[in-house]
């Protein structure tokens, strides 16, 4: 009985640390959301940059999922998103450049794709995209925000390694569980052809 209480306190302490780290990083997370939204809007209004490269990339992505079972698709999505999230945090050590560029690129591509979905199927077709991002986008925004905060810590030389350890705790206890749920939902939607 005593052992169970110790475990609960330890887990509670870990989640308390996670909340502190998220609170400390909130401005960077908000910045990531605003930057992503801005570039999604740019991609939607001005789908003129890197057109050939984006179409080629989307075609290759579609081929990668062709013929996969729901489980295989979910695992592929999970591992891809987990790697991107980890890199967004860890490569924040390079003064936050990777998370910044990932936000801009992914926001623009989402806007680009949304534009062509609307042109082809009408604005209501965007509701089909929504379930794909309900859990995935918050996880990615948190990872990018943590990477940006880590970049700030490197620039100001305010204990970046200590912050990296705290950010990796958030990665394990918040981001990974969100990405598991996101991958299951997305895998099912791909399996259903949505």
C-alpha cells in the first residue's frame, strides 16, 4: 500500500513539473500557433511558392500510405510525428532555427492543400481535415514552442541543458500520448478513405 502512494506522488510530481515547463514556455507556444496560422493563411491566399516541390512531396506521401493497413498507417504517422516533435525540441539547441522553419513550412503547406481542397470540393470539405489535427496540432505546437524556448535559453545562456531535460519530460508525458491518439484517429480516417 505504501509503495503505491510513493508511485502516485512521483507521477504527480512529474506532471507538476510538466505544467511548470508548459507555463514557462507558453509565450513561445502561442508564438508558434500564431506563426503557423499566419503561414497557413499565406499558403491559402498565395499558393504560388514551391508549387512543383509541394505537389511532388504530396504525391510521394500518398504513395507511402498506399496499400497500408489501418495499423500500419497509424504506426507510420505516429513514428513520423514523434520524430518531428522530438527534433523540433532537440534542435532548438541550434538557437531555435529548426522549430521556426518547421512551423513556417508546415503552415504554408497546410494552407496550400486547404486552398486546393476548397477549390475542388468546396469550403465544407475542410471539415474532413479537422479530425486529422485535433490531437496532432496541439502536440506539434507544444514541441515547437519548447524548441523555441530552448533556443532562447541557448541564446541567453540560461541553463539550456536543464530546460532540455524538462522539455523531454513534456515530450514523454504529454506530446507522445497526444500523438498516439492522433495516429489512431488518422490511421482510421485513412483506412476509411476520409
